[in-house]
C-alpha cells in the first residue's frame, strides 16, 4: 500500500481538476466563451479639439499634428498629435523654452528643455501638468478652456 500525505493528495487533485479548464484572468470580460481576437483590446482614442485653448498664464494653439504654447515667460511646443483616451487623459512630449525680460543677444543659447505634457479633458475644459524630465521639475499646473484667448502678463 502506498503511503501518501493527505495534503499532497488534495493539491494534486486540485491541479488535475483545473488543468482542463480554459485559461482566464480576473480582468477577462469576455464572458461569452468565444475566443477573443488576438492583440491588445482597442481603446477609444480621439484627438484634442483643434483651435485655441487658454487660461490664466497660458495659451495653447492646437492643430491636428502638434501644438504651440505661449506662457507669461516661456514658449513651448507639443511635437505630436494630442490623442485623448476614453477617460479624457493624454500624455505627450515636446519642449519648453524659458524666456526672460529684455532683449536677447544673437549668440545667446536658448533655455530650452524637453517637456512632458500630461492632462485631462472634460468637455471644453482641460487640466494640463507640465514637467521637465531632465530635471524632474514641475513647471506648473494650468487650467484651460477651448476657444478662450486670455491676455498674458509677459516677463517684466
């Protein structure tokens, strides 16, 4: 007679029981039992509404392919289309160039940095967070509205 530990027997029995079941994850929402198409699930992506978005201390002019940003004392670019996910969120790359008051010398190197622009859009309102990855510096959080062009206070 074979002497088997009862706990090992239970573990083996559970393993045999689940071996024949199809593989599923907790996040699998495909309850129909039919095979899912291969690849990642598609998310609803839309582009940010083109035109002017503005708010205190910022104006962003959006086109289908990029955006140009003017701050009180800086300018910036977003160098790719701004695509919004189903939750209204986006994250894109660009640049930010700090400006100072007074004239600029022709041999002066611009204070330009790579920038990360992340935000959330709800209807005609946007929250935009600007950070500089090279210094891990937060440039600021801005609140913009579509079709608004506020006056900026240029560097003094």
